[in-house]
């Protein structure tokens, strides 16, 4: 069994998204000199901390 490079208590996830959105995330992360993964974690944590609910519609 492989181990997570970050350590115990972590979990790796993967997502597929529109190329335009992925390119935008990549550009924003690059401007901040951080990885795409770190940028996404910051954005998601800010959203979770805000307490806002995501409204999904078809």
C-alpha cells in the first residue's frame, strides 16, 4: 500500500474541470508563487470557513 507523501491524516483527491477554469487556477497560483494544489486548498478552506452553502441546480 502506498503512503501519502504529506503524511498521516491526509487524503488525496482529484478533480476534472473545464480547461479554461484550470488555466485560470494555474495562472493565479503562479502569480502567488505557490502550487495549484496549495492555491485550491486556500480557496476551498476560505469557502468552508465562510459557512456559505453551495447552491447546486441542474
